[in-house]
């Protein structure tokens, strides 16, 4: 196993939150690009990390300024992604990972795929750029998860804001589309049930009509019998009168 700097990305973020540095934006972009490459490689190997966060991201040995190559670590929750087709999402353990970095479907469902790592990546990029104090983090973090960013962030990091918003929004939107598709399927099943009910009702109506026709025929036969009987009675009366 490669020897890494003892400082994680979380330490790097804490240091820059405590002491503002002029090149934070450039450094954050460089770090994020390397994380993207690492996540891309993990997904290329058909794996899901499921616990991407600054504490699990390290640096290779460097000059002490955190300029070593970025390394993704802690694969304790990694799982194989045998099928990344949206129609065949793998059944997975619910609530696996660190809650604050979990994608919505990772928190609430057992079906999810590689997009959970992408969602965490978007949050990490925001955290790299923005100076979050302890109090502010509690207030801002949930808003960011819902694609609602501090006004100052949008002003200062307009391009990055759009990129992060797009990353988070695409994951959430895709989940909404999947929910919508499932609703359509359920509705379609209800329509099919309704059509079958109509078909059954139609058959019942046809049976009722046939019964009415049969009954009508019976009535007609009965009326014909009455007429025949009436004619016989008339013949009988005429015979009696002639006798």
C-alpha cells in the first residue's frame, strides 16, 4: 500500500477555513479534477465507493503543503456494481455511508447506483471552495443538498455554483424521473385493471341482454300458445253451436 501524507482532505479544508489562502479556488479545482479521475476509475472497475467524503480522501507524500497527488481511500463500504442499467438498479443496504454526504436515494432506498458517488463529489467540491464555520455548516449544508446555495457563493463562484448545482440536480432529477416512471407504471396497471373491469362488466351486460332475449322468446312462445289455445276454444264453441 502506498504511503500517504497523514493529512486528509478534511484537514486541508479545516486549515483553509481557519486561515484564508489566496489560491484556494485554483487548488480546489485541481483537487476536484483528481477526485473526479479517481471516481471515474472506481466506476470503470464496476465498483461503488458509497462513502466519499473529505476524511476519506488523502494526499500522496508531498512537501507539506498538500500538493501531493490526491488519493481516494477507505474502501470498507465499497460494493460491486454488476449492472448500472437504470432499469435494473441493484438492491443495496439502506443508509450505508456517512449521512451528510449521502444522496437522497442512498438515505431512503435500497436501490441506487454510481450516481450516489457523483452526488457526494458535488458536495465535496462545494466544501472545498466555501468557508464553512461550525454554526454555518449546520444551517447551510441541508440547503446545499437541495441545490440552494448561499447568495455570496453564487456571486463569488458563479461558474462553480452552476457546475455543482448541475451535478446535484441531475442526480435528484433522475431520481424524480424514475419515481415518475414508476407512478406511470402503477397508473398504467390501474388503467389495465379498469379496462378489465369494463370488459367483465361488458360481458355481464351481454349476458343480461342474452337473458332478456331468451326471456322475450319465451314470452313470445307463451303468447303463441295462448293464441293457439284461444283458436281451439273458438272452434270448440262453434262445434257446440252447430250441434
